[in-house]
C-alpha cells in the first residue's frame, strides 16, 4: 500500500487490526471480523506498527514470548526455534535488552515477535524507515521467503515505492482515504506515467 503522508495508510492498517474504531466491514477469508484487537489477533492478524513497538526494557526473548500471548497452546519454544531459523542472532542474543539493539535489529525483532503469533495476515507499517538499504533488502528478502515458503499473506505500507513494488504482487495507491489506483505491481512499475504521477520516480 503506497501513498503520500497523511493518505490514510496507517489508519487502514489500524482499521484492519481493530486498533481504531471503524465503519464498513473487514473480511478475512470470507468471514466478517467484528470486534477489537483481540478478535483480530485471534483471527490471525499480526500488526507491526509504525515505529516498531519493541519493548525496550525487555530482553529479546521476552519480546518474542510476548508475541505469543494471544495463543492458547503452549508450544512457544517450538516457535522460538522457528523464528531462530530466520534470525539465529535472536536466540544467541536472547538475553540482550531490546533497547540496546540497533534500529535494523529492532525492526527484525518486531517481525520476529509478530511471527510468534503464527499469523495468517501480517501488517507491516513502513518497515524500511530509518534503515540502511542493505538491511532493508535483507528485511524484504525474509518477508518474501515467509510469503513463498509459508504462504503468509503480507500487507506492507511503504514510502519507497520502488522497494515495495519489487517485493510485492499487488499494489494499492491511497489518496486521502481512497484507493486511487490498484493493479499488479508489475503493471504499476511498467507504466511510466503512473510512476511519475503516483509514485514519484
Ligand atoms: N484518531 C484520529 N483522529 C483524527 N484524525 C486522525 C486520526 N488518526 C489519523 N488521523 C488523520 O488522518 C490522516 C491519515 O493519517 P494516517 O496516519 O493514516 O496517514 P499515513 O498515510 O499513514 O501517513 P504517513 O505516511 O505520514 O505515516 C492524517 O491527516 C491524520 O492526521
Ligand atoms: Mg503512517
């Protein structure tokens, strides 16, 4: 999901994850979602907010465990192992206080924490903000792997249209709360006039 500052991207993600009151309906797999954040979380929606929302006073492992709090089953260990396959350093440095991680590491930790809830739909709000290009590429490589290997659906909000279109299959351009343009990412990337007028590159 692309769009200028103030277009309503964050608000859209909040409406989906039930963290803002909304009108209209949100449907997931043909079922209408009713209720707040708990209902959304139980339905398999994980939201990594703008600015990550890492608990800086807690350790890496404590942050990961918190990600599983909506789940009833107790197999949190297995999921930590699974997250550790994507991010080995999170297990190795599990005792480190999250506030002392670098910005890129904190963004990865926020993703790891979201994965602990075993989501079906992952919402990412501007994950590339403030990160070096190399880290951004690594982040999106992992997101793509999650999509391809585990069938995880990811809705990502990005300022950087180039990165977002390369990593995604479909795109939505938001303008003051409405979808102004939608299509496959290849279509949008391939059309120069669209790129100029909507995407700014
Ligand atoms: N709770 C609220 N009450 C009133 N206005 C709000 C509220 N939340 C958001 N807005 C307004 O709605 C508009 C869209 O905000 P939103 O945060 O969704 O934008 P955005 O597309 O994520 O922008 P950015 O790229 O800057 O993050 C903004 O003008 C914002 O001030
Ligand atoms: Mg926003």
